C-alpha cells in the first residue's frame, strides 16, 4: 500500500489528516532454525511485506484502534496500565502502549489506523512487526530516546509477558534492525549482531506460503524445547556448557553416548549441526558463493525434516519441487514448521516459471494452492 492511500483511508475514518505514517517489515529466517532458544546464531532478513500505521494525536485522552484488516474497532481511555483482553489483534499495540505508560512516559490520546500485507500465521512475524511498529511510532511521536535494540527487547518482553507467548528475540530484532541488502547474523545468547552482505545478483529470494494452518506449531514447539533442555541436562554431566550451541559436531559426537534416548539425541544433533551451518552460510555469503548457500538450505531442511521432525508434506512438497527445478539453488522450510512458509533461491529470469510450476505441483500434492512472492531484502522499521 502506498503512503497516500493509507492517509486517504485515515482521513475517511477519522475526518482529519494523519500526522505520521510508519512501516515495519516482516522477516524471513534464511538459515538457523530452532536454535534461537539453544543459544545459537540465526540469520534473518527483513522483507518488503509488513505492517503500516497512520496516526495522529487527539486531545481527548482516548486511544482509538482501527485496522483495514480486521472489523474490530475499539477505544480505551488513557490510563496508567492495561491488561490483555481476549485474542483480538489490538492487544499487540495495546501491550506496547501499556509498557510506555508503566514506564511513566506522558502519552496523549492517539487515533490509530493499521494495515498489514503479511499473511497471518504464516511465520513471517506479523505480531513482532506490529509490536515494533507501535513502539517505534511512540518513540518518534513523543520524542522518547530509545534505540532500535531497546525497541526489539521491549517488544519481545511484551510478546512474552503481555501477550503470553514464549518467543525468542529473533523476530523483533530482525524487523527493528533489518538493513537493506544485508542479513543479520544474530547471536541469540549474547543478543549481539553483525550484518552480512546479502547480494543475490541474478537470483531472487522467493517466499512460498504453504497456506497450511500451523495447528501443531505451538504444542510441538514446547515439546521440542523440552527435548533440547533434556539433552542439555544430560550433556552437562560431562561438559561445562550453558546451552547446546556452545559445542560443535565433533564434541557432540564424542559425548552423544550420554543421551540414550534416540529421539532426544536426534533433536540435539539437529541443533548442533544447524548452528554450524549458519557459520558456513555466513562465510558463503561473504565470499559470494551462492551455490554453497543453496546446498546449506537443502541440508537445513533435511535436518528439520528427519532429525527435528517439524516439517510436513506441504513444506516437503515445496522443497522436493525446488530440487527438481534447475534454476533453483536451494530451498527449505523457514519458521516453526508444521505449515507456514518456505524460502527458495531462484534465478530472477526463471522465477515466474518456478512459481507457475510450483503452484501446479503443490496443488496436485496437497489439494490447495500456495502463495508465491518475491521479496527484496529490506530495511527495518521506519517513518514513511
């Protein structure tokens, strides 16, 4: 959506001009899956789809929430604190406002109009996008001195404590600190990062939304988390470590006898090997070796499918087709799994053919269509 379109819709809703328009992207994790909660390094990048906010102050001490995506409209009087009410979308920005009010910031009333073109529940961080968008907007509107990293950390806190979802830092960090034509190499243990040039040349990042509802993602996420913590507990009997990603494959192989349960051993093996793939992927990007990067994407998917068991026939169908398409360098599921999205690196000239043939292949395999789109590597949250 263009800025002027959102401004026009704001005027229609509120009968006044929007004072500010902000944008916050979604994100895709290029490689490094299910290792953020094991102290690993991940490599997300911000995408061109995301969330928009048109906003003006009001003198009525009322916070008004409206969205072009949802029918719910609600307003709250300005007060010292708020609590989550139900599962509606506006709880995400409300949690952010709650944080700034509890911090003692003198906010005024706000008229808010949100719009997003991220598919909900697809694993592209629509909730983190809204949280960071709202937090950034407040810091600009009320001239609050807050860094992008602080915005990411407070947004994660809101997701964990106000919304009640036990997520890691990657999503909020990526959409707050994303940089055009760069991936973020984020250390989830130390919460530090560096930028890796992500220049794809004649290739494009193709994002495929499987359109499968991720019904198992939350329950299996908690299950995998517990399995990793059990593997860590057993390895700590012989190793002075605080998380699984502190060890490499050689050290793991030498001590894997400590994990007698074969399922727990598989989970830990994925974590350790995936963390090593991230390091190799960073080197491949820095040297411009995109073929190496593509092979790492395929290896990551195979590990997520066989060792971590978080894929499914839909995501596997996307990767299987990608293997058969000559102009595709690599592909893998991205996100928590059991649905959601996959990413593929495809020659730009062949991307339309890839999309057309993938849709036909996938529809035959699953009975419904995926959504396919190409994204540039985008900047993080900004004012338009």
